[in-house]
């Protein structure tokens, strides 16, 4: 019997590998810059948070634009 497509265990099976890769990247950055590991991790966290916030705004704008185009298409105001 095949496992379900949306099995949460299968969907999140990659998270331990991601954690190990992030840990290795922070250690590598600390080693090559001479900065303490905690400082490299803090910088990475702040930069990723800022990128997330900017990306979230962009994603919301794209979703609104797609929704407006879908409504306009549904009402026949525009055709493709």
C-alpha cells in the first residue's frame, strides 16, 4: 500500500538535513571570517528576517494582482 501523498512525516523529512546544513554554513562563516559563531548566526537571522518581510510583501502583491486578474477575467472585462 502506498503512503498518502500529504503524509506530514514525508513532507518534513528534509528538515533535519536542512538544520545540519545551516549549522555547517554558520560554522564555515565563523571560521572564515574570524567572527564568533553566535555573531554570524545573529547576522544571518537578521538578514533572513528582513528578506522574509520584503518577500512577504511581494508575495501579497502578486496574490492581489492575480486575484484581480482572475476576477476581471471571470466577469469578461479582459480576455486572454
